C-alpha cells in the first residue's frame, strides 16, 4: 500500500514538470539572422550607462591541462531592465583552453541561460560560443561607429580564429565601404584558412595575409585583436596617428599603447580595474590610468575617456583618432550576452525554433 504523502508527491511531480527551451548553434545562427545584433548591443550599453542593469562580479576558475595549456571557466551573471516588462536575468558559462585550436577545436565554448522571472528556474538554454562571439563583434562595430576613424576602408585582424571570423561577417554588413582585410596569426595555416573563407563568403573584400604582426598593424587604420596571447607585444610605436584599436583579446597591447593613446574607452570601469589579467586593469591599480581627473595637479596619470555607453548617452564626448590612436578595451559584460539572448529567444518564439527539454 502506497503512503499518502508519497502519492501526493508523485502527483505533484507529474503535474509540475520542469521544461526549458534549448537552442543549439544551428538554432542560434538562424535566430541571429533575424536580430539586429548591433542595435541590441547599443540598447544594452545605453541601459548600462543609465544604471538600468545589474552586473555581479564574475566567477573565475583557472587551471592547467595535461598539455600544460592555460584553461579557465568564467561564470557571468547579469540583469537588464526591459521597458514594459520584468528584467531579463541570466548568465553565461564560457570555458576555454588555449590548446584547443591546435586540435581543430574552437578555443572557447559554453552555455547561456535566461531565468524565469517568477520561478527563478532556467527557462532558456543556448549554445554560448557563437552568441558570445557575436556580441563581442557587435561591440566592436558599435565602437567603430562612434569612436572609430571618420573614414577608413581597411581592417587588420590579429588572430584568425572563430572570433575573427564572426567579426569579418558582421563587418561586411555593417561597414560595406570597408573593402580591404589584412590578417596575421602565429599559425600561418589558420590565417590562410580564414583568408580562403573570406574570399569565398565575402568576395568584395581584398584579403592579404601579412608576414608579421607589425606589418599587419601598419596595413590598416583599424586594428582588431582576436588572439589568445597572454603576453603583450604591440607597442605604441607601431600605431600610426589615426589608428583605432579594438583590444578585444586579453593582453596584446603593451602599457605604452594605453598611456600614449589619444583616448581609452572601456565597457565597465570596475570590471576592467578589478581584473588582474588585463593590462589596463593593472595600469589602473598602479594609478597610472585613473577613472577621472588625476588627484595631483602634476600627476603623470592619464584619465580614462569613459565607457562606450556614456558616449552613446551623451554623458562623455566621443573621441576619434586623429593626432594619435584610440583604444577600445572591453572587458566583456554578461549583460550584453543576456540582452542578446533575450532577442534571440524572441526570434526563436516567432520562428518556432529550438527544442523543448524536460528536466523532470
């Protein structure tokens, strides 16, 4: 004979099953085709500048794998206010191993989630590798629109993996006037593969693989770093006046490239300053770059120019590279992933994409 409590529990479990929508990469790509990624990122950046987001500190777990390669896991939570509805709340778990590309794998991969506003349960689960790359590329494009050179037609990519590929695809649609792409990677094979992909997918681009990083930097007024470098190699002396640098990856720029810049913009001041792995964060902790005017009249410290969101809201003036170079150094805010996943989820609902998974 079954105990009444056991029967009640079984009945509750039968009627209160937990489900979520799963979006694999194919579904994410199909949804992104119906989303203006740059517009979504712009909207979240504005809300960040207006104080309409929540951005807790990230979780960070590093280790070294059996090949001696650096590995890490990042857990990033965030919430974004939505007009006329509850905030979007979610997280991104993105893991990476620097040895992955040598085995034909993408360096980073992970999962992104949206939470139900009432039950707090995960409601949407999506492949995060491409989603994360898309929001990073969109941040670069929005930066170029507002703090990039007035006129340019050539872009250099240092590092030729997935992140560079996503940037090139978005560059082709966002800036059709850009017609030349220069590539460099420490792995010549990877650079050649990206060059072939660009020629096949975006034939309006003239593509050149450069023999070295310095030659690549000198070839274009827009430089995008999409490498896995953990040591700086790019000095200010390589950057001609009028150059814009999207320092997307971790450690490509040497300190003088920041200190001698015409302007330096970030996505979130606290996130950058508190990150021990970023060159700019170290310079801020050392007091060589400050958030605001120097406290001493003759201080050699230089102030940050502000955040990209502050430029979008008019709180800080845009600075385009003229007499020197301008650096955009985003940390990578989880609220951008959450906001973009919200738009992707909306497209999935309209298009009937994704698979429903039953947790129990």
